[in-house]
C-alpha cells in the first residue's frame, strides 16, 4: 500500500520559515512527479509547486515564486517544500502528491493527474 506522509507543518509568525517533508512508502517515487498543493478553508485545492522525477524541472505558482523551494531526495524516497518569508495568506492545509505519469505539458498543475495523496499538514501563519 502506497503512503505519503507529510510532516513539518505548524504555527509560525509572518516572515518565518517552515520546511515540509513528504515521505513515501510502499512505492519508489524516483520516477514520479511530486507536487505540493494547498487548500484553505472554503477554497479549492491548488498547486503550489511540482518537481520532475529527476529533480531537473520545477514549477511554482506565482504566489510563491522566490519564497518557496521544492526539492527531492530520491535516495530517501522523500520530497520537500522549503517555505521562507511566509505570509498570512499562505495559511492552509498542505498536501503532497505523486503522479506516476511523465513531466509533460502542464499536467502537474491539476489535482486530477495525481495518483497518490498524503493526509495533509496544517500551516498557519500569524500576522
């Protein structure tokens, strides 16, 4: 059974930093596209960042460019999201997801293309 487990969320003041981790088990994710999404109350689940299997290609939503960095360590079967200069509007539940398909077009932005999801971790940024 494939499991993605997020960790690293919490409460932080505006301007602070957090590092989210997504550890995979039951499947080797080295070929998978990994994505981080977030969902605020009453809102849709939106893409934050994505990374190709090799790590050579990345995507960031405009709202996080220059502040967040997605990375992966395939030897540890883990993906990361480093979040700096956090803002109150970054408050949401953050989910990691794995897409078994290739890094193709802009498929990585859609929740529908991801095959496996974590349970989510809460990030709260106070002003």
